C-alpha cells in the first residue's frame, strides 16, 4: 500500500460524515443549567419548549376600520403604465407574475 493511503481514506470518511444529518440528540440543556441525557427526558423537554413557544400570547392592538372609498376604483391610464415601466430598474427580481423587468420593457407595454 502506498504511503499516506490510510490518511486519504480517513479524510474522505471525515468529509462524508460532515455532510450527514445528525441522527440523534445526545444531550439537551435545561433551564436550571442541568443537562438531560436520556431520550424520554429529552422528548419531554422539547414538548415543554414548543408548548411554551408556540402558545405564547402577545398583546395586539385592535384593528381599526378604514374609511370606505366613495364610488368605483379608478382604472389606470396607459400613460401611468408607461411611466411605471420606464421607472423599473433592470436586473431586479420579478414579482409574483414571474415576468422580469426586461420583458416588460421589450414588450413596450
């Protein structure tokens, strides 16, 4: 066997292990600075943690009603659309319509 072959295999195995997901949790810290090691206690601690985190109530302000718009909503004019397209910058991420800015400008819409 050439010299250093075992080192290469050790390095390859270490790299492979670093890409694997963690299969199990060995210990979990608790509030009183202790550490849990057994699976049932760890599962119970995770249950308590998510129960307290996911069920926490936050104060919220009441929703105020907005002033209603009198009459129908006005349509956009072609001049407004042209002006908005001219103001668009190239290279920006497309919106929910998935049409990039460059396509809008090429179409001349």
